[in-house]
C-alpha cells in the first residue's frame, strides 16, 4: 500500500535560526571561573609560589576564617565530650540513688509491719490492744 500524494518534490526552505540566549549564571561563579585556574593553583602550591606576598595578603581573610572554624570545631568537640562525661556521671548517680531508695523502702516496709512494731514497743510498756476499736456516731 503506497500513498499517492499530489505534492511536488520541491526543496524546503531553510528554517530561520533563532539567536541563542545567553545562559544566566551567578555573577560570583563567573568571577571565580575567570580567576581560578586549577592547574595553575596546583602548580603554585607545589613550587611554593603561592606564598608570595601578593598572594598571601589576598588569602589572609580566608586563612583566618579557616583558623576560626578549626578553633570552633575543637571547642565544640571538647564541649560535647565534657557533656557526655557529665551525662555518664549523672546516670551512675541516679542508679545509686535508685538502689538507695529501694533499700530504704524495703527497710521501712519491714520495720512498719505490725509484728515488728509490737516487738519494739514491748520494752517500753506499750501493749497491743485486745479490744477492737469502737465506732463513734454523732447525732446531728
């Protein structure tokens, strides 16, 4: 099945090319791309030329920033370690207090039994009542 069309074989006109839009880029990145040469930076580190006065003066704020970040990092790790030690001490102290509470509670329960109270009061002359308590009724 072939289609028969009435079109003539004529060349198509060339499409009109639209001008390409420039990609918008963040200005700081374009400045960085222009100023930073990775191969040159590596070469300057290896041969030591990055330590020249001009380069060093421009790098001082960044070096100070890195130094401050390192100091904060070290201080934070010491603070976290100190906090962990305090938490550990508090847990041990809590455990000891819990044991003391359980021991004291069991001793109190033992000493407050009726038979123990009666034995302790035997020497003082206080005796256990044999008459049951009487309920008092008040008429209004």
